[in-house]
């Protein structure tokens, strides 16, 4: 009973709170990093160096008036943010945060579930989030959100193809769809897949930027163009849910990048013996550090690059990334076959 | 026991949302119910030990095909609210009668099989542990030709859809 | 059934959207009514007048010196340029001789103002295309210019920095050194903006080939300033009809070749360099002497009318002033605002482009609504 | 409670199929009709998976993959036709699609 219910439940609670707190502080980190790049200070007033800013933000969003446009489809309008948020959070179920640890002599793996279709599960869950965006834009009964929603869905679907294709090449190397097996395969091979599949990594990263609506692909919410995109009409708590989902998605894609390409919970250079002393660091710390480095890259890019235009983004997705990803799969498969002989 | 509960819940949801799909007035709501319906069907696949299919169902059906529907519904409704289409009662009634007859027939067959001794089919066993490998093996060996044909079909459909939907090539 | 020929096949997706007057990318209260086909702009209708304050009519009830203050409010990111054009027009009407030192200082102020205005333009243009960092970098340097202006005339935005016949005061001590220092900083930081943009693939894709306007079209539609030069027309009032001390300065007039958004961007960046060059020359050869000419106590120009134009950062700013010779205020004052004339090209520029380009194109013509609506 | 046998799945599948049939017969909105067809395809899939489970043979699942392929192709082409039709006649009512009828 304890193995079946209590431990997973505790894990779910820990992951959920961890994710929510990380999201809150990711927002602060983003504002701070942006500010430092842009010769500003960022939030400074709430708490020392603004460390309490996220709490103030959340409080503000809670007490703000929650407006529903008069002719909006009320049910769908309320459901849409939830449809966006739920997939973003349940995707964490298959992410392995660390190796097995023993707590009170009981071995506990640091993941909620190890599905044999783990990677596909992430793809599936991500594809559901699109509905929230489209429906949110549609139900607002307003032109800007609708345009933003149509843009968003087209963008997400296009880039999902490229991202999924990069998964295929990783699967070819690892020989498994399970997230845990992918990490152990990197341990067995003694090398991170980032070095085995550099092209897949770059395609995945670009695709991830586009899938999480991050700059330079932040068209669905391009402030200067479509006001705020699909969530223009949202305010208060429901807006906060969209916001939360966006950042949760960022963490998901970073965590997936870490797992697939940067060796998950493994220490750097897992095969080099004399770095053995690094093993004293708990595995989950490696995971968190790597994830944050990927996240930092997201923020850095946002502060540096201008924004793509819609048709250019589509062209990049379909005419560059997808063919490259397919070519990568073919090459990977050919090499695998050649090596196995 | 647990399996039965899961089955009846899923079945009820599948049928309920199926009915909602065809009865909802607003097409967008229809599409939403369809998605939910597909998700429950995916749940049923998990119950039947076909995890790979369940995920494919979500990715392709819920995440791909139905999004396409939603897209078209929105393009079509962009300018005007969904029109109240004139329902031709006569044909509607015909359809209901027709389908009720088929339903009765099928239920009769099922019920007959259920009560007859021939229904003593072996209970559902759990599938092999590696469902993905199993399906993949079959797909790339015994069913290789159909698989390639399917990919051709998709290519043709893709070209066809682009030709149909693009205003000027 | 006959196909309906009169109706275009795809008018079902035609969508009319309002961009502005409250929109983050319309640089104030510009309203653009866009007719879209999908995301493509079929037509655009520019609606202005949300910021009309009647500067021209007000001028008829102010005396000549008070009007300088009104001109501050035209192009509020480059008020010194508007000041200069106005006082020069009145001086022309009065046939006043302005001391050489005053003309030099006016040139310096006008060029500093051009730098400030171009920095605001570059920043907001880049921000419209998504490069927020460039905006803050540009404003960082503009802040230095504002400090310089503050030291000179006490104001940071609406300077009221010119007087009919000269200048309100001489330069503060050490001001020239600070300006030279700033010039160095500016050239150094210009490289920083260029690293972020000029060779950035995304920036190139967003600006190259966008809003192309040929030289002939540009002249026909009445473009002026950098947008005109971006199309390859060599026209700069500073060179063609020199005023202030420009006749004694050495500088190049950069022109583009394709007339697209990228060329207009390059032209303005080069103008920043040229402005720095002019400022250095003017400070180097700054003559001694008074900064105020011999101006009658009561300014009452003789009956007559005149038109005088300057090269403001946005383009050719001109004043047409008629005096009846009797009153102490103009009989009629008419401003030729460059933003207004450049804005006329917007519908032509955006046609056939995407919504996202509209933003880039509003940015590229560099308008200030205070000047458009007057 | 009786154990869940393939017959249960068959009944469920039949019922879902009938819902699809009723949708096709009664609704006049062509998009809803296409969705009803998807329901029917799903009903078939449920059957296939159920039998695949019964015989412990993954071939049934392979067929489901083919069905999903066909459904995707059908949706893409069908919706393309709807879009083209809507552009010409501004309707999605199937009763007005009678141009090819003799």
C-alpha cells in the first residue's frame, strides 16, 4: 500500500510544489536576467533585491478583478487556462529527477512514473495544451485573441513535428522510449547524447523555444503586434494560470533537454573515472543545475534576439528544421546499422 | 473488480461524450467533446494493454486531427456566428430509425453471444511487457508494405489538402 | 449555377482590424484601420487627429517669441530642431543677422537633437521587432544627451532652446568637453547596437525587402528625410539649402539603394556617425563672440510671407509664416511636419505585407504623433 | 460483478458506432458529420484493440495504426474540401452541397 499510494502521493506533492515555486522564481530570475542584460536593476523594492516580488505578483493576480467579456463563451473561457496548465504540470510525471535514493533504508526512485512510452507521453501531453490556447482565443470573442490563437496553434503543431523527430533520433541511440532508460543509456555509453546528437540537440532547442512561445518565436503573444495574443481578454487568476503554464512548459522542455541530451541526473563526464569525487553531489542537484542552465539560455536568447515574423517562422519550421531532423534520423539509423554489423 | 470499474467508467464517458459530440449546437463545443471522447478511448487502450496506441491516439487524434477540425471550424465561423442550419426533419427521423434498427440488431447479437455458452471466451490477459517493441516489430516486418502504402496515402492526402486549401499555388 | 464572379473568392477571411489608437506599437495615438486577408494586409487607412492641439491656430494669438514654446510640443523627441526651424524662419522674415557663434551652437544643438531622436527611433523600432535590449541601450545614451541639454537650457524634453536672433545663453563652462566625451561614447556604443542588429539574421529577414519604395514613388508621395534618402534620393536640406553653420561643415549624406526598411535603418545609423562628425567639427571651430544678435525689443516683422525649411531628424520641417506687419503675432503660421508627410506613405508601404510588418513599417518611417496632429 | 470480456468491448464499440451513424444521418453541418465519422472509426479501433488483446496478437494494434493514418488523411482532405466549398458558397450545410447531384 505504501509503495502503491503513499510514496507516489508524496512525490506528486513534492513535485507540484517544487514546480510552482520554481515557476514563481523563474519569473523573477527572468526579470532579473533581462534587467542585467539591459543595464537595469529589475525588481528591487519587494524584499532585498526583490526576492519577495513573486509573492507580491501572485497576491496581486489573486485579488485582481477577474473579467469575463460579455459575449464570451463563459464555460470555455474558464476552462481554457486549465486545459493549458494541466498538461504542463502532468508532464512532470515521467521526468526522472535523479537516481534511486534510499530513504529509511527503502529504495525510492526519484521519478513519479517510469512509463515504457515516457517520451511519447510527453509529446502527447504537450499536444493537448494546444487546445487551451486555441479555445482561450476563440472563447474571448475578440479578434486579436483569435488571431493569436490561430497563430499559436499553427506554430505549435509545426514545431511539434520537428521536436518529435529529434526524439526519434535520440530513441535510435538509446534504444528505449523510457526516460529513465535514456539516462542509463547515456551512462552506459559514457557520453551525453548532446555529443552524439548535436544536430538533434540544436533542432530540439529551437523547436522548444517555439513550442513554449519564447523569443524569438513569441509571436502568439507578440505584444507589439497582437496586443497580448490569445490571452488578451484574460485577467486576474485566469491570466495567472496561462502565465504559470507558460513557465511550467519552459521547465518541462528544459528538463526534457537535460534528460535527453545532457545526461539527466548524471554528473558531467560520467565515464571519466578521476572525476569520481563529484559523485558526492546528490544526483538530483545535477539535474536541477543542468535544467537551470538550459533555462538561463532561454532567458539569454530572449534578451538578445529580435522576433521572427509568422511566415518566416513557419518557413524555418517546415523547410529547415523538419528536413534537417529527418536527415539526422536517416544518418543516425545508418550509422547504427553500420556499427551493429 | 478494478478493471470492471475502470471499464464501465470509461465506457460511460465515451458514450456520453459521443452523444454530446453529435448533439452539441455549437460546433466548437462538439469538437471539444470529441477530444474528450478520444482521450477516454485512449484510456480504454491503456486498459487493454496497448499503451503505445493510447499515446498515438492522443498525439495523432487529439493533438493533430482534431486540432485541424478546430482550425476549420474557426475559419468557417470567423465572420459570422454559426448559422442555424435548417434541419430537415424527415431525413433526421429516417436516420434515427435506421440507426436504431442497427443498434437493436447489434445489441441482440451481443446479448446472444453473452448468454450463450460460446461466450466463454478467455478473460483478457495482460499484454506482453514491451508493447512498443511488439507493435514495432510487426509493423516493420509482416506489415511493411501496408505501412509504406499508408505513408504514401498520407503524402497524397497532404498534397491534396494543400491543393484544396491554398488559394493560389 | 454560375460562379459569383463579382465577389472575390476568398472574401470570407477578410478581416478589418483596428490597430490603435491605443496600441503598444503605434508610437502614440495613431490609428491604422487594416483590412486583412488572412494575415496579409490588403489595405490600410491611417486615422489621425487624436493629438490635435491646434498649434497653428494658437500661434495666431501668441506673440512671436512665445511661439518657440509651442514648437517644442510638435516633435517632442526633437524639440530643438523644431525651435531652430521656427526662429530661422522669423529671422528670415525680419532679415536678421545671427552671430556666428550662435549659429555654431545652434548646429551643435540640432545635431545632438538628431542623435537623441535617432536613438529613440532605433530603440523603438528595434523593440517593435522584438529586440527589447536595443531599446534600453539606446535610451541609455539618449539619457546622456538629455543631461547635456539640461545643463545647457534646464529642460530635458521641451527645451525652448532658441531665441529669435540667437540663443538664450552661452554654453556653460566645460560643456564642450562633455559633448566631446559623449561623442566618443556614442560612437563606441553604436558598434554595440550594430552587433545586436546589423548582421543578425532575424533582423535582416525582418527588414530586408520590407516596405520597398522606389525613388520615384518616394518623391511622388512626398517623403522627406531618412526615408527619402533610404530610397536613394540625395536630398538633405543641410546640404542643399544650408542654414545655421552647415555651409561650413563637412559631412556626407548617406543614401540607400533598395529603399527598404533595412536601408532606412542603415541610413539613420550612418547619420548618427555624420552627426558626431559635425558636432566635433563645430566644437573644434567654435568662434568667440556674442550669442544674441541685434533684435528689436518688439518683434514686428514687416508685412510679407516666407517659407523656410530645416532638416529635422525626421525630415524636412518647414514653416510658412505670413505677417501682416501690424500685429505682434503671425497672421498665419503653417507647419510642414515631416512626420505627417512621411506618414502618407504608410498605406503604400504596408500593402501586400503581413501584420507584423505593419509594426516594422510604422517604426521605419519614424513618426511622432505630436507633429503629425499638431 | 462479471469480468470484462471482449463482448463488453463489442457492445461499447457498437454503441459508439451507432452514435456516429446517428450523427451522420441527423446533422446537417458537414464538419459535425466528419466528426461523427471519426467516432465510427474509433468504434472500429476499440474492437480491433479488444480482439488484439483477446488473441494476444499485436496485429490488431497495427491495424489501428493504419486506421488512424486513414483518419488523418480523410480529415485533411475532407476539411480541405470543406474550406474550399465554404469559400465559394459560405455555408457548411450539407443540403446545399448538391452541385454534383443529377
